């Protein structure tokens, strides 16, 4: 499970904090809204990359439907 919280959404970038599991620590991921390229701006080394992947996939979904939620939770098994 990963929680995401919106930091900013502009015409150029969507930037979110991500919180793996129930962690109080957060990393930061961003999606370039013009090119679709993504970036990990702050990585939490103690957690695997699957949290980053799920967070970025959700940002891509937000981009497709044009609605960027303030907060969201992504769970998988």
C-alpha cells in the first residue's frame, strides 16, 4: 500500500509525496504533464521501487482523466 498527497499541479508538472505502507516518511515523485516523463525527486531507500511505480502509475491515470486528487491510496497484493 502507498498513500499519495498532492504537493502541486501546474500546466507543466504534477508533484506528489508518497508514503509507503504506514510510514510517516515521504518521498516525492513528479510527472511532466507535457512529455509524460516521470521523475523521482526524493527516494526512500529503505523501501522498494514498487511503491514509486504504483504512485507514478496513479499520476498517469490522473493525467489521462484530467482530475488530480488531493489524496489517494493505492493497494495491491
